[in-house]
């Protein structure tokens, strides 16, 4: 049985990677704008997520 080489189109992969980088940068920019528009809401959501994560961690550690 001969091994088959898989040919990779590196240019296409590089183009897709660059596209993904641009999309991530755009999402990050949009995310930052939303935080700047609603700072209190953003902090409240982060606090709530921290409380939930802490409660879950506490409950999981108590089961042992």
C-alpha cells in the first residue's frame, strides 16, 4: 500500500487565516464599542458571571 501525500493549497489557507484574523479584529472592535456604550451593564454581567462560576466551583469542591 503506497502512502498518498495530501497536497495543501497554502495560499488558500493563508487567505482564509487572514480573513479570520480580520473578522476577529472586527468582532473585538464591536465588543469594545458595546462595552463603552454600556459600562454599567457590562460590569454587571461580568460580576454575575463571576458569581455563578464561583458558586459552581464551590458546589463542586464540596462534593468531595
